C-alpha cells in the first residue's frame, strides 16, 4: 500500500531560487522525479531551478554542500533526487544511511532546506509508483516541501 502524499499548503515560488542535485544513475526513474519537480515548481510560479547532475546518489551530498556554501546565488532550498536499489547485500543500506545523514547535517549547518528525495527502493513496481506515477510521485512531493520550507524559513529570518 502506498503512503499518501504529503498535503502541504500551496506556497508561491515567486522570487525563490531552487537548485536540484540529481543522480544520473537509475536515470529513467530519477528523470521522472525531476519532471515532477519542474512541473510543481512551475505551477507555483517559481523560476526554473538550476539542475546539477551527479554520477550517483553517493555524490549528491558533496554537491549539495558546495551549493549551500556558495557566497552568492545561495538557494532558498536544495532538492536532492536519486534512486538506490536494495540488493542482496547491505551496500544500499549503507549508501542510503550515509546520504540521509549528510543531507540532514547539511541542512542543520547551513539553515538551507535540503529536501531528501533519494529513494531506497526494493523493486521496479515501487520505482514506477514513486517516480513515474503522477498521483504518487515523490518528486512533486519534494517540490511542495521545498516551496513550503523556503517560505517558512524566509518568514523566520529577521527583516
């Protein structure tokens, strides 16, 4: 059974800057996430996001960190997209946990929302549901989260 998508208030993307760090590995599914991100951000009137491609999910945190630490053109949120297949060994678990820990640490250290859409999946049916099916696409959910968190954190900063 699929978990329902996060229902979040619609936040405007006007004037916001978003960066997407997307893995090339498992491209078919990551592209589905990316298309949903772009569609959702456009619907919120956000400018087109900067898109940075990395080889795989392992390379996402270091790239997101470089973006977050820019002295100019700092984003309002960073969206991280990848797909990790669970295999017969624990390798995928190690990769997934390390990526998750690094992304959370980055968000806490920089104060920039780092939206985690690096999915750890067991089979193609799960990937199709979460990456290619519009009603349950986690890319759309990630974009809504980025919009909401960018607005929330902007409202908490001193004027």
